[in-house]
C-alpha cells in the first residue's frame, strides 16, 4: 500500500512530467475511479478538457494537480494505484481506469489501479483557519511532518492532551497525516517507545524524539523511493527499496532487535499488527490498547 514516501515520489514525477501542460482530453475507463465525484464520469471528463495544470501538491497520502488556479484534480492511490506517464500510442493495459492526453501531443498520463480502491475527483479549494488552501474534501486533514505548515509545538500539545495510545495517535489523520502502520512501528522502535504508551504520560523530550524518528524514517524512505524513478515512467506500486533494506521492527517477528538482540515481538493491533522490541520498548504499566 503506498504510504507518504511513495506518494511523494509520484508527486515529484507529476511535477516533472505533467505540470505546465494543458489537458486535451480526460477519459474515464471505469466509472468506479470517479465514484466520489458528484459530476460523474461524463461531467468529470468534460470539466477537465482544455485546462492547464499549474502545480502538483501533496498532503499525507493525498496528491492533487491544481488546474487553472481554482480547482484540484485530487487523487488517492488506495491500495494499488499507479500514475503512468508514457508514449500516448502505447496499448492500454487492463487496469487503466482513467487516461489524460495533453494539448502538446506528448506523453499521456494514465491512472492504473488493479484493486480499484483508489479514486480521482475534481474539487474546489477551501481555506481552513487561514492556512494554505487545500482541496475541500481533505481540508480537515492535519499537516504531515514533512511539510512547512507542520507545527511541532502544536503537535506536542495536541498529542499529550489526548487519551489514547501513542500509535493510535500517530495513525490519526486529524492529528498528523501520512504516517501509516509500517512507519509508525519503525518510528516508535527508533524512539524506544512502546506503541500502547498513553499519550498523556509522554514527556516533552520523548515527543521530540518521536517526531525526529518519524521524520528520519519518512526521509530515508523518500530517498530510497526516489531511486526507483526514471525519466519517462512515473510508477508507484507500494514497494520501495526502503522496505527491503531498512526495516528494523515491522514484519520482523522473532528476529533479533538490531540494537539489543532481543527477538522482536508482534501484538495484534486494530486488525493489523504492531511490532516492537520488548527490551528497548518496554510495555508501560498503564497501557492504552
Ligand atoms: Zn531492542
């Protein structure tokens, strides 16, 4: 499943290959891809024809193209979404759900999504609290820790005033966006914090350590994801070199912790799993499952 680093790699690709060009046609090849767009497949396609693409932006796992200055072509990659840029005459592959051609006749853009959890919609911008305008459906999503708008002091205040476990808080998109299950486990391992630690018991220093760990983990994954990116092909499939090389906790049940040698433990967590080192990340006396 694409997480923030993979989505950022796609955003950079779109910035390089699509920004500055004018959409000639938009085709919806499967109606499910625009299921959240009130205009439906016909309205979505008609509204994009002839529009210039000004910017490629991202917050958390959402990315969008700003068309003209007043609307956003908002995309969520879901489980398996890919953005493909290439020769407009190449054959259509079975999972392409939408296709965009450009007025310059150059490479086209295809949204491919095998499992169809991803979606596209054309939406207006909304301003919330005088901050930068965001596509209206995601205006409530908190800044992600890699963007300039992220305020570490405000994050610390909001985190420690919650009555929840620290991992649940990291996955809460209204508090901090773009941190998925894998990166949460990795950041908690680095910061030596147990995932069920009640947020109200975190000291300032621990919150700083956690935030630094989140940024380090995401930053390393971004650099790893960036290496699989070539000039003519923008592609994300939820796999980056990072997952193979650098995971210290996630998916490593029973393997020795690289810091202390204790076998990594797996606990069930919200229908998924949490991986941690029992020695480096001792379970708190009061745990918040
Ligand atoms: Zn350890």
